[in-house]
C-alpha cells in the first residue's frame, strides 16, 4: 500500500514499524515518489487525510481457544486493539484539521473505533492475501497458497478507501475485492 500511495501525486505517507528496521523499510525508503508525494518517518505535518491501520498480529500456528496462552492473548490484544487506539489518539488533532478525514482499519471481524461525526470510518477486509498468515490458513484449506497477491489486495483496499462515503460504510465490514458488505 505504501508503494501505491507514494505513486499517487500529492500523498504523504507516514509509517510506523513495531519491529526492528528490516529490508522492507529500506526498500520503501528507496521508492521514488510521485510529484508532491513523500514518505515521512519524522514529524512536521499539519494535517492527515487518511490513516490506515493494519496490525494483523497472530501467533502461528493459530491455536484453538482452549490452547491459547495468556501471553499470546495479551500480545495479540496489544497489537490488534490497543495499537489501534494509540494510533487513533496520536493522529486525532491532525485528522481533525483535514477537509475529508478517513480512518481505515484493515481487519477481518475485529471491532471498530468509536464513531466521530466528522470522520469517515471504514473497516476493510483485505480478503485472503498471499502472506505468512494467509498462506498458513490456505494450507489448512488444502490450497497451495492464499489466492490474492499482496499488490492486488493493496490496490483493492486503496480503491475501497478512495470510494468510501461515510453514510454508506459506517459500521460495516467491507470486502476490498468486490465492495460488498460482509457479516461481522
């Protein structure tokens, strides 16, 4: 998603990582942005139009509920819930200064942030993505790998966000692939 946003004109992408810098971070820093676009890893911004939250932490293998340790539960809660709240709070003032603020949670059937009347909140399911957790699940479904390429999912997620209208998406889980409302 970062590469796609940086290829759009007049986009500022602000990213955070929750592990040590990796080759992926260096790769993103090497992307030549479109006119007026930039990747920021520091402060100095007066407003934020869009925040995309994508935590998705889960231990592998995924265990039945009766086998999940408290340590895994707490870590996953911090990654998938508390980190969303921390990000929401950190960007609150900057989003309020936007003409069209949007908050997008990349999720499956997770909860959502308290609704603000001035903010478009959209919960998006990126669908079955070719990734570590996606492929792990695919194996359990007797597939070689998850069917959706990462770049295809990223494009679909961003297209869904671009077309999001507050009154149409509020409180709904939207499939990024076809835009249909999914059951929580």
